[in-house]
């Protein structure tokens, strides 16, 4: 059952809906919606957005203000989702993932709030998930075993043998060990502590690994009782479903069970500093030459002040929003560092906002130089003034943000929630998070009267509440952290008696027993196969072919925005250009073009577009995994009035890019810093690419484009002799080669804006070079490990399979969902303590993979991968199969929006993935059987076909891998 099509009428101010009172009704003309604000007798607040969108959303958010760094709010977020009164299964959250057609499900802990959001396009699914979320948050079982599993626990190396070494375990404990190995995470935590030392922001809400063991089970329960109450709750709903029906469900499930409660979760103002301060922090890292970063930050006024919030948002964009921005450019061109420091810009996520700027890619000890550079540059900007054109360009970006309705990357329905949540929870007006017209009007009026931003900068420079924070790598940190953990275990267990050790064994065995029990998931609501939409989405578009280029035009309700994509399928590419291609697409929109240097071009892009991008893609036709094709796609968006200017920008980027050695060096250093940081955050993806690169051409190309091979190649280019000059020569050849590519332009706009003249682009392409096939040399098939500065591991195994049109492909997709939800998550996360475990299958690439994320184990995890076939022989039934098919169907039917629906259909059809083919695939998916799953595993996921990848902080061969027949070739990252 899809969400209803008719839009319900909004209630009126003063109406009573049960025990709710409507306090405010506000039109939201920019998104064609209406905001209704209500308050319950218990004190709960509710924001409901009525909008013609079939993706309905819900969220409940609690202000949570931890007073220490034990991670109580974060661990509580995990534990409440591990069984509730109505749904007493160990993992209702993970159990609902495959029982639902959700477009988003998650829970998140921020510095001062915890939220539980979901969205779905299915009406029955919405109320199923609503029941589970409400029961989980307000009536969790909070079992002691759940606290031990996901929080922290003592466990012997051999759980039933008290003579083996004692160690600390826990999902959140291991998650935060991995998180705090990231310089970006360390910077963020240290910044909150440095700027707001007397407030909750000084604490690590996620949990500092050394502090997590101090959290008690009783403390966790007390925190829930105090914070997770309707009187402290902010509810949010969105879409076309009847508000009264939603409120009735919340009333019956929750409100009727509670009495009013008073809780002070207010956050006071941070007492102002008398003088600027200097702070430092370290993270485990060995790159002492370029691994440090310095951030200079100030505390500002209340972030709930709508005018102040907008003005600092605009000023931050003016100063830092693009490569030519007046603060960004001097920082980067100083040569001190390679990129802006993590945390640069305006932040309204604190009760009192913050502005910061700095650099990363530094050696340690540069704090004074960066501080002086930031202060000097801001002083010059304040004195010389900001060009009005830069302000107007920034306001233009805010105008685009107001108009754009997009599900690209994140459901718009939940983006609306996060926009209103900040001011709402801080006691401000939630409408100001959604409608900027009043604030923009006042800002424009003040700008017409004189300078606005220069006085703000002078006030900033005179503000003594400033912190200069340096975060630097410490090569000894990882070893010290390991020693500190051992010392912590020793200290906490120093007085253990034989009885205490016996209790730890008993608790471990009890946890293992519970983890091994089969839960009765029949108590959970679910959908059936009949709820899966069988039709592939149809989008109407028309095509034309002026010359060699093909043009497809799709009419969509884009709200006055125009989206343009230029996909260029490349001819045969010499192997030496393969590594240069992703660097070309990274640099081309950040350099100059058509006689303009990068500063002038960046200002032009900011003034007339909502952003442009370039990317390289790897694709295959649906029936042949070996017919690999490369394409470069240039994309952009603009207000309809600026669409011709967008065409001109894209033409200049394609036809006349201008790369200089100095600018290219800056850009590649930025990219190198970004790739290094991403390894810690996404080590599982890198491990998967290491494994998949050994299987086929697609995997090998993607590893060279975005894997650890790409990182190594980039490092040589940046640091080696002559690397930049050689790359510039290759860029020239790529520019010429791109002009000979096979072009397909996709234009998405309102019907009135669809006749845009695209001839400046279509006339660029001539010749008849056929689309080429890259043929890189595949790496030698051998288990590959890469070591870096992380205290956890990321493990992966991959297998080659079949193309999209093969009858077994749907079964492999279903198999990936069965293994993920029924096997890998319980084995790797619940029992093994890893933060995540997954199986994945990309039908278009034909690669099946299993992986783990922030994992304390290596050998154990590969044993789990190996035992997957044994699991399939177990007690699997129709429930597991149905849930896996439901879960797989979501991959085939992603959430789209006006900006993406047209291009997805156009480029899908062009690549051979037509609507008819997609519907055939879905029909085969619905017919998959349990026997099919066992058959395809026996056919394709066999040991001799497997390839392996690991990203870890130590030699994995020191584990018991020999017993599995695995020996890894190791390289340091």
C-alpha cells in the first residue's frame, strides 16, 4: 500500500486533536507545504509538515546532555533498540530492516541530543515502524546483557577459561576506538571541549574509550528514565498521511502511559574567556610531516537567533565557500598546509554558535603561524571590505537551497527535520529553520544601508573567547593506548577474586547463550511480497540528436531549477591515462578555464550556478561483465534564469580547461589529505576494493580510481620528482580525448524551461571514435593487507559472479541480504564486537562481497566468512526468505526526486538497463527460493574463487590465519 495521493487539510490554530493543541500553522511556500506545530498536555512538542510527497517520515528527538565521557547517550541509543515491551526480541531495529521497505532507518547521537528517524513510501510500513520506534524509545527492556554486548564488558580471551588474558569488549567500545583514531573526530571532540569547557560539549557524547568502562548499568537506566520521557520529547512527522491518525497512534502507544515530568536539560551560556587560549590534542598517527592540523575558533551568539544564524552562515560561505573565497585562498596559497582544517566554517550545532578556520596537512608546531595567518587575513578582509558581488553570489546559493527539493544522498523529508530541529530544541522558532525569507529580507535591507559583514569581522577579531587548537599525530599513541588499555584492565581487575572471575565466565556464557537463542520475530510487524511495487519507475523524456551528441529532455517539477548532465563515454584510453582520469575530474572544476584563472572561474560558478561537478564512472552492459566502459560526466544545476550561463560554464570546463602547476599541486595535496583521512572512516570499502581488484576489470579499474592503489599513486605524484609535470602532460591528452567521446546530455527542468539551447555543448563533439574498453593488468591473486594507524580492522572477501541479465543474479542479491541480516550481523557485531558486518552484491558489477567494520578480530572474522555456507544449511524458512526479498527490492527501487528521476531513467536506458529489463529482474527476484540461495552459493561463493583484503593496524598474519590457509601480503599505507 503506497502513501495516499490526496493531501489532507491543515488544522487551525487552537484546534484540539485529542490531548494535542495546535499552537501554530505556517505555510511553507518554498517547498509547497504547511507546517503545523502542536503541544501535548504532557509537554511533548510535535512538528508536522503536510506536503505532497509519497515519502513519509517520522522522528523523535530527546535533548540528552551527558555530564561525562562514558558515552552514556550513545550506548543508550544502541541499547534501547535491542528489545522493548511489545517487541521483546534482542534486535528489533536490525530485525525490522529487512521486514520493511524503508527509505531510511537509523538512530544518531549528537553532542546534546539523540534522535530516532525513519522514512518510507509505504503506508502500512510507516505505522509498523512507528510502533517499533515508539516502543523501543519509551519502553525498552534495557537488558543487562544488551548493555554488556553493545556497551562494555570484561571477557577472557577464551570466554570460558579464566586463566586466559582478560580484555575489554563491546560494540560501542570498539566503535569509538576506531572513531578516535580519526583526526577529524579528534578535532571535533577537542574543539567542543576547548571552546565550551564548562558545558556538556566538553564531554565526548560518543564515549571516550578510556572512560566507557566507568559507565554502570544502573547509570544507563537512570539516564533513560530522566531523558526519554514525553515531557522531554520533540516529535516530527512529514508527508501526506492524516495527522490525526498519527497522533492517535502516538497517544495510544506512549502518551497514555505517562504522567507529566519536569527535567532540566537546559544548557547555560558558556562563561566568556578573558583572553584567547591555546589547546592541543593528539591522535594515533605516524605522518608527522603532514598529519597535523590547526583550527582557530571563536564562540559567537546564540545559534537560535535566526538573524545571527543566517548572517554567520552567509559570511562563512563568503569567506570559505569556494576555492576563490577571500579566506580560503590566502590560507591555501600560503603553502603552510594543504587543505582547510576539519571544522572550518560556521557551526550552529552548539547552543552558542562557533566560527572557525584553519589548515591541515601540516607538520606539528605550526599553531602560531596558522593563527597569525588567519587573524591577519581576517583583519585585511575587514579593513579592505568584502566585494558586493561575493555577498550576492552567496545569497544566490541560499536562494537555490530554499527552492531545491532533492532526495539525492539523503531523504528530503528528514532534511527538513534537521533544518528545524536546531532552533526548535534551543528554544527558538522552528519556522526560521525552514523559511529564510524574513531574515533574508532584513539582511538585504541592512546591506542597502551600509556594511554588515565587516563590523561582524571586527567584532570577531576583538572577541577574546577564542581558541587555537592543534591536533597532531603521535606515533607512540597507538602503542600507548594499547598499554593504557592493558593497565586499565589490570587496575579494574586487581581485586578480582576467584568468585569475580567465575562471574565473568558465567556472564560471558550467559551472553553467548542469549546470542545463540532463536528469537520469536513473529511479534514484529512486517510486510509481505505483495507490498513490493512490481513496476519499475517510468519517466517520460524525449530525445533528439543534433550532430554526434544525443540530447534527452525530461520534464519534472523542479521548483524552478534546471539540472544538466553531460555524460561522455570515452574512446580507447591508454593505460598511462587511467590513473590520471580521476585526478582530472577532481581538478577540472577547481581550476581555471577559457582564459579565466581558478579564482575568476570559481566566482563565476558561485554567481550563476548552484554548483558544478565532474566525475568518472565505470560501467558494463547488462549482459557482459567484460565489456567495461568509462565515462566522464559533467553536471550542474542553476536557477532557470541562469540556465544559459550554466551551459556556458560546462562548455568552458569541457572544451578549455586551464591547469597550472601551482594550482594542481594545491589540489592534489588536498586530495591526498582527504584520501588519507577517509581510510580510517571507510576502511571496509577500501578492503573490499583490494579484494575485488583481483577479480575483474571493473574491480581493477575502481581500485586504481578510488582505492588504496589510487592513494599510493597520488602520493608518488605529489611527492616524487617530476610527477606534477608528467601529470599536466597527461591532462592535456585527456582534454583532447574527452572532446572525441560519445556524448549524451540529460536536461531536467520544468516544462516551461525545457527548451534550453544546448548547442554550445553539442557542437563541441565531432569525430566517430568508438567507445573503448580499458584493459588494465589485474593484480596477482593473493590475500592483500594494508596497515595504517588504526586500532581495529576492516576485513573483506570477494567473489566473481554473473552479469545483470543472468537468471542467478537476483538470487545472489537475495543471498547477500540473508547473510547480512541473519548471519553476519549477529556473528560479527553481537558476538564478535565489530561495529558492523555486511554482505553486498552489486548486480551491475557482478561482485559479491562480505566485510566487517571497526572489527577487533581478523582470523575469527574470516572464519565467520568461511562458515557462511554452513549457516545456509541451518533452520532458514520462508520468513527469512521473504524478508531478504523485501530488503533486496529496496536496492532495485531507490528513492528518487525531480532532480534525479530523469537522469536515472535516461542513463539507465542508454546503458541497456531499460524499464522492461528492470521489471524482468524484479519478477525473477520475487521468485527466488531457498534452494536457489544454496545453489548460487555453491556455484559462485567457493573458496577457490575468493579474494581477500584487509585494512588494519597490525600484521594480520600474527593471528590464527594459517589454519584458514591464508597468508597476507602486507604493505604499509
